[in-house]
C-alpha cells in the first residue's frame, strides 16, 4: 500500500487531506501528523486522513509522497528531521507561499535519492480554521508547481498527479519568478496590514478611537495576527522583491495623498481604476475574451517561463500519462 503523509497541518493541509479522502484512492493510505493535539483531534473527527500519527518519523516511514504544510519558521527543522529517514525515491512537496529558502533547505537536508518539487495552492477562499477545512476549495483553482532544473520526471509527475487528484490545475513557475510575484500578492498585504494596525492602534488617540474599530479593522488588520516570527522570516528570506513592492506602494500612496490634499479631480479616476482591476479579477476577466489566453501549463507557459528545452520535457511527461507506471495515471484510476 502506498502512503501520502501530510505534515502540519493548516486549514489548507487538512483540506488536501479531505480532497484526497474524497477520491477513495485505491491502495493508498493518507496519514496526517501534527504536534498540535487539537489539530490531530479535528482531522480525525472530519475524516481528513485514514490515520493520524504523533511521531514524525513513524508518519513518514514508507511514504511515497510527503506534503509539508508548516510555517516557514518550522520548515527547516522538519526537513532536517525527516531527511535521513526518507525512503529512496520519496517525493516531497510543500504548500508555502515562498520557495527560495524552502528549496535551499530541501537540497541541504533531504537524502540525495529523494526529490523535492515546490508547491503552492493559489486559493481565493481559505478556511479560517482546521475545523472549517473544505475539499472544494481546490476545484479549478490554480496550483503553482516550481520544479528545479535537475529534479527527475517521476517527481514532477507525482506532484502533478496530486494537484489534479484534488481538483486543481497545475501552473508551472520558476522559483525565483514565483517569489517575486508572491512578494506582491502575499507578503505586501501582510506588511500593509501590520502597518495599518501599528499606525492606528499605536496612535495617541487609540484609547478613544478603538471604539470605532469594527469589522473593517478586523478584516484589514487580519494579517497582523500572523506569527511575528514567521512574518519576519518571510521578509528576511525575500528582501529584494519585497522592498521593490513596498517602494511601489509608497509611490502609489503618495499619489493618493497628493490628490486628496489638492482635491484633485484625478482622484476619482484612481479609485475607478482600483474598482475596475478588482472587479476584473473577481470575474476572472483579467485577460479579455478577445485577447490571447494565458499559456497552458503544458505548453506555452513552460515556453514563456523556461524556454523550449523544458517545454519539450513537459510535453514528454504529458505524452506518457497513459503509462501504467505513471503516478498521474495511478491517481486518476484509483477510486
């Protein structure tokens, strides 16, 4: 029997467990391990795994696929802990929204005959707690896959198989490019949220002003409740890209500041552009219907990101999906 082990876990990892269990994969055991007793209890009650395992080494023993769903501050220690105990040809992936340090640790601590392929589910709706985990959040969602140049085809196929098994769509990105985009999409909002809270709650008038704090304060300040050590770790791991986007935000805020101060008629245009950009994203209409579509994961995306050599490689992977030894085929067939 094959084993898929999820280590962590956050609401995303628990949702992956639920999605895999819903597939009723034949001859495959889903195991979840966590140092948090509450998480272990919750995933057991919701049947997000066949089994839970307190011991990390016992959980990864015999696993063909391991999914690391842990904060960045714990990732290095986990890899160092499991690295020597992995089975040959084990495939390890993750769910972190930054790839640079994770892939570095993987190369340092995982045994040479194991493989690491970066992963990152791109979800529009993320459950607020493990108890609210939901398998449906992956349906038709993009799931970033960030392979290194030297990772073997079997490992890539395995992670593609996982992504498609839970209902998501693979999106191939270079690790450096992923982190440059993630700096804007994930880390900039965290910094904005924290700055908003320190600006307001740290002001002299907060004792009186806090009476007006309502759902908007809670919503916009939500990222300020992230683990401060994890926020710091992310910023230190990707300073160049994050500083770039912070600079861009400062420039944009300065434009708003000046137009508000001068009662400039251009202010409404700036708000209108923001409204339009957000509405297009919500409607999945960032690219108009009469414009060229985004390249697919199997063809143009790889050409755009990596060039013709890796595009040809992915073509060969797709062409071999009917091979009975192919992990994609195996995951699709298991019911």
